[in-house]
C-alpha cells in the first residue's frame, strides 16, 4: 500500500474509537434498497452527511427525500459499482460537496441462485463483479483520501455465507469469502504502513429481510425463500453505524442461531456445512415453479425499491425479543423463589 507519511495529519486521540456520526461524511453503496437503504436512513437519523450510490436514479431520489426529512443532507450519485471511474467520482463528489470523506459503506450486492453448472458463466461473473469488484472499487476510491488525512472507516458487508458456503449460490458465497479476505488484507497493509487512523471493518449478516431474495437471478425453477430465522435490515444498519463509531475487524449481524452455526463450524466444519445445506435444500426454495430469470444482475429490478423484502423480519424480531424477555422474567422469578442456602444453614452454637 503506497503511503505518503509526510502528508499525514497525526491521528486524533480516540478518533477511530469514537467517530461522531453527526456530520460524518459517508458514502453508502447499494443505497436504493435493503441493507444499504436501511443504513442510509440510520445514518441520516443521526445527522450524517450522505452520498447515496446505486444504479436506480428514481429510487435514490426517494431515499434522499427520506434522509432529508430526518434532518440529514443527502447527495444522489447514480452509479454502477462495477464502473471504477464512476465509483471514484462518487468519492470526488463527497469531497467537493463536504470537504472530506469520513466513512465508506460497501453494501451493494446481488445474488444468483442455481447449481454451479446451471448458472450461466456470465451471471457468475456478474455477481463477482458487483459484489467483489464493487467493494474493491469502493476501497480504492475511499482509502487514498482517508490515508491522506489518516482518518476514516471503511465498512464492507460480507455474510455468514462468507464463512460457511451454501449450495445453489456458489458465486454469492465466493464473493462473500472474498470480501472477508479483502478486509483482512487491507487491515494488515494499513497496520504495516503505520496508518493507525484508518480502519477497515467487515460485517457478517445472517438471513436478512431484504428484496435480494425476490430480485435475485434464478436458475433453480423454484422461488427462493429466506431461511428462518430472518432478521430485520435495521439490525444490520445499527451494527454498521456502530462499526463507523467503534470499528472492529469483523462482527456478526445475526441472532443466536447464526452465531451458533459459526461456533459449530469452528468445531466441526463438515457438520456445519451439512446443516446449512439441509436447511437450504428443504427451506431455501418453495415448491412454487418460477421461470428462469436474470433478476437484477444487469439492470435494476422494476417497481419501487424498499428496505424490507416481505419476510416480516422486524415483526419476528419483536416476537423473539418478547419471548426472550418472557424467558428472562420466568428465570428471574424462579431464582428469586429459590430458597436461600444460608437460610437453611443451622446456626452455629457458641
């Protein structure tokens, strides 16, 4: 990594341990729907200054209006992240408009379902171009500007499928593994170059209630389904915001079952892969036949863009929280009713 230490400003004490979101100049890719849109709204709610990047100009305009209604400033930059020059232009616009670049969120992502031999090679290449090269272009646009000031945070959205690969989605799994590798390489290069004020964080979501399932390229003949438990994109957005404030190398954005599967993988990789494969086979696709489709790989999906995908992730999260609170209440009551050991201990005679 080429660095010019003489041009660096000294890193502020605690800068990367406590980034203020209010006024934070942040570029969010994939901002038209799903996790990217939820992140843009979460940042807007806290007063960030935003540059919104995605292919769908109309959808970006709607997101910008939502962000400004929350009191934030938002600039729309319609961009295909596979175009390196266009992505770099988004970084230039952030600096031209706001004077600096504090954070960059790589959230643009697409998926193609189908067996490895059934998915056309062009579709496989497109998934890798969007998910991997899109993040590469984002990092190459953001990092030089951050390194120059010795300040900044890059957050890239990978997946728990970047740890445990799933069947019928090989290109997506490859891309998410690659993003974890990219994050690790960049962290070490920055460390070796002595750049302490720039941080790189990778977020690993579980199954999230976004439109990606509906908009995916599909060569299975069946309709893709989000495998439960499904979590709200707002959960991931909160974690991304926290990574901008307090960056960590990797963080899982999912519930107990997602973490349990990763823990199982560390102990017994083969059994964890089989568990995930079984779930994908039996729960990942409905019996409803659907035609082959390139989905949104090459152009934005028709219709309005949304944060949620219709899998009721937010409602289910509320139910899980209520069940958790109920279980905690029962446990607390049992503990309180349990007789004290001290009360049954005979008094010592003196």
